[in-house]
């Protein structure tokens, strides 16, 4: 189980403008990740080192954005002004997650600007909507060479830490583990949830030093 990516919902002026502000801070140019036809959303991808990426995502004027959990989550966060929507962990054993959550994963697909369709299954967005500190889960069907981070190996930018308002024991329960550090490659700083819990900030290590968004 590893961190796969973090999701930032578009702010009031839209996908491109939101991504441009992040690009200036991180020193990375995003690429067009394509439309999620099943979810009614689209994204821009910031590929990072160590197999991670940052997506900036926005809801489209499409029925799926109103009827699917992922579309609903994106739209709701953007309507609140945008910002960090959530985080996602990758799993090899999707069946155990489906058993624990007592529901089936849904199919996901999109075609980025290189024209090669990406395929995956995801689960847990309803949990994120109910309790925004919790990640959702992804299981990639496409090969690792097509992972969205593959273009970022030379960027020199990594995710080093997440700041989450919430409860670490609730996270361990959700992830199905008692490990003291369930996501070993990053640090998680916990703050008390004053109001709604959720992902508060992400710290990136860059050639220009640490940057926290």
C-alpha cells in the first residue's frame, strides 16, 4: 500500500488558472490528463518522482458529475472555493478492500495527451465524502510504464508530507492495518479537526527547497 496521488479541486477561475498557480510554485509544467468519461471530470497532471503525482481536477457540465461519487466530490469542493479534495493510495489486493468496505470497485478510464488510454479500478470515494480525512483506493490495470508519474522521474520534486485534520486510528481502521506508519514513504502530520476533517496541506521537496501548498 503506497501513496498514489493527491487531488486538488479547481478554484473559482477554473482548471488552467488553478494549475498555473501550482506550476509557478512547484516549478513543474502539468500535462493534460484527459476526461474521466465515467465521472464527468477532467484533470491536469503534475508528475512527480517516487511514483506519485498531483492532479488538479474539475467537474464538467455532464450528468456523471452529478450522479457519481467522484464527480460529486470534485464539484462540491470546487463550489467551496477549491483546494485539496483528498488523497489516494494504490493497492495490489483490491479484493480485500472490497470485502472490508462491503462494496465493489468501479472502473475508471481516461486518455491523456499522449493518446494512450489509462485503465484502473477505484473504491472509497463515498468514504472520502463522508469523512474527508480518508483516502480512496486505486488499483491500476494499465502497466506501470503508463502510470501518470512516469513523466516526472527527472523532475526532482517529491511529496514528503501530508497534513491531515483527523484521527490516525480512524485512518488505520480504514486502511485495514495496525502498522504505526501505514504509508511508509511519506510523513503524516495530524492536527485536531476544527470543523470538517480532511487533507489540509501537502509538502513537496523541490530543487528550490520545501514548498507547502
